[in-house]
C-alpha cells in the first residue's frame, strides 16, 4: 500500500505519525484514529481502526511514550489522550490548550 493511496489526496498537516513499527493516521472525516503495521521494507499492512472517536474529529496527533495518542479537536477546543480502542485517558479544554 502506498502512502499516497492511503491519503487519497489529503494533505499532510500533522498526520501521519510513526511510533516504533506502527504508523498512526488521524482520519477526521471518519472520526477515527487509524493504525498500520510498517514492514522492514517500509510497506504498510494491517490497516485497523485504532480508536473510534464518536463525535470528535481528530486533527493533529502525536504518540506518547506509553503508546497513547493525543489528538487536537479544533471545533471542541480541546486536546484528548486516548488508548487503543478509544478510551479517553485525559483531556485539556479551553481557549489556550497547553
């Protein structure tokens, strides 16, 4: 699978993110965080929904040392930290999220 095929013409702003042997991608339209396995040759396989975010539309993402994903939700004016499966572990709300 080529990254271009994955993105389907979307721009690379804050996503995707690599962590270890996985690639994470925020899919704002589907309201999901998606993960892929990265092979030694750089090819992608094992596409899976890492977290279904319900009403939240993820924007920028980062993966922390505990393999949780932080994502920005611009309309909700918050950043949230989620585990695989979508359980919200933490959130920061407000005008100036830090």
